[in-house]
């Protein structure tokens, strides 16, 4: 096999392995939201309140770039663990000159979401369970959450939109209301002192 072909083969193999590895690590492939899903999620923002718009698992940048373009005066953040999709999203952001967009290669579980005005996600059921607990501890009431396909397990959506696609994919919209009392929060917060 000529050297160039061998190098290409190794490169493609490494890319494939890296995607498989990060899928095993996060439990979710870096599949992007469809065009219809992006349009519907953008429409669901309505008019964002002051605060940051955050994509939890921003993948290749498909949704987060569309959000940053639509709201050039607001701060937009994407958190992504998988390095290749993250790198591609950073290249796309630079090419488009989106100065209001920050893309971090970081676990969103380690990010503080308390300043968010809008959260986006396209995750999977297990991640939605742990996300619910994180939101319970950090999120201000009224924060809008827009989730592609998967619902939060213990919150009532404000609305559910169905895409006109084969699966009639649901897009869940929540206006966050903290259901736990401050006393319960203290009991469940990591490191909380129990008397
Ligand atoms: C289905 S993709 C969605 C991408 C993008 N939000 C979109 O709608 O096009 C989900 C992404 O979340 C990322 N992800 C999963 N868990 C994560 C975590 N804890 N922190 C950061 N990224 C995560 C995955 O690597 C994957 O790229």
C-alpha cells in the first residue's frame, strides 16, 4: 500500500476510534440535531432574557453556531467532551468570526449553569436524570430549557413540539421551576452538613 494511502487509512482509523471512545465515555454519539430540529429549537427560544445561552454537549457546533448567529449580542457557550467534534466546531466558529460564542472542551457537569437564560440539550435518558439533579441545585427559576428528543424525568414541560419527521421527534420546552424546598436542597447538596 503506498505511504499516502496508509497515512490516510491510519488517520481515518484514529478519527473513527476517537469517536467510538468518546461515545463510550459520554454514552452519546456526536449526532447533530437535524435542520428541522434546529429550526424548532431556535423558534422555541422566543426572546431570550439577559444571561447566557448554553448548549450542553455542543457536538460539531450545528445548533450552538445557529444560536450565536441569531443572537449576536448575547453570550453563547457550548460544552463538548469529544475532541474531534469540538475541534471542528472551533474551526467553524473562527471561520464565521462569532465573537459572542465560546466553545469549551469540558464536561458540562463541571460548569456552573446558574447564569444561564436558556439551556439546550440533545442527550440521552440517563444523562437527563443526572441533569435534572444538577438543575435542581443550580438553576434560577424561569430559565428556559429546550431538549431535543428526551424529556427531563421530573419536570412538567411548558410545551412539546413534534417535528414533521419519520419519528415525530419531540422537542421539550421547560420554564424551570425549582420544586425542592431550600431545606431539601441543603439535605441533598453534595457535602451538605447533616445535623
Ligand atoms: C447528540 S449530540 C448533540 C450535539 C448538538 N447539541 C446538536 O444538537 O447538534 C450530544 C453531544 O453531547 C456530548 N456530551 C455528552 N455528555 C457530555 C458531557 N457530560 N459534557 C460535555 N459533552 C457531552 C457528546 O459528546 C455529543 O457530542
